[in-house]
C-alpha cells in the first residue's frame, strides 16, 4: 500500500500527539506525592524507552532521637526529550518529601536526580 505525502503527514501528526499524551500521563505519575506512583511512572517510562535508570541506591535507614527513623531513597535518571523539558517545567509539591534536581546533558536528554525521605512510624 502506497501512502500519499498528505496521508503520511497526517499519520505522523497523530503518532506525535499520542506520544505527547503518554508523556503527560507519565509526568503526572512521576510528579505525584506518592513515592510508589513515582516509581511506577519511572518503570513505565523506562519500558517506553523514555527514561534510563543510571543509579538506584538501596534505601538507607537512619534513626535519630529527634526525627525517629527515616528512610532515604535516591534515583538518578537520564530522561529523553521532550519528556525532560515537560518534567522540568511541571509543578511539584514541596511538601511531599520528594525532591527533583535537573541538569541538561545534551540536546536530546537530561539528567534528573530524585530523592525521597520517608518517615517510619513507631
């Protein structure tokens, strides 16, 4: 089956729009206030080849007399464009205990460091 130039352009536009919708849904998961949702969003983005996990530390558990027991998580990701720009521009709650740090690698990707502090109830 041969496609005309117009048909091909229409198909490509549709694919780009669908891809953009997937990216926005993933960003909503990754920037949520629930760390398990963040991990799920990263896992899905990785399966779509939008994210590469560069570093994932084992959770560190620290106990202090003042703050009790806390667990620290850290992930370092390489995120491809356009997802990197969308993620960097997204609104994130500072009260969730999930922190994002961004740095641009090159024109095609950027690096995102995600840290999370989890309080453990006694």
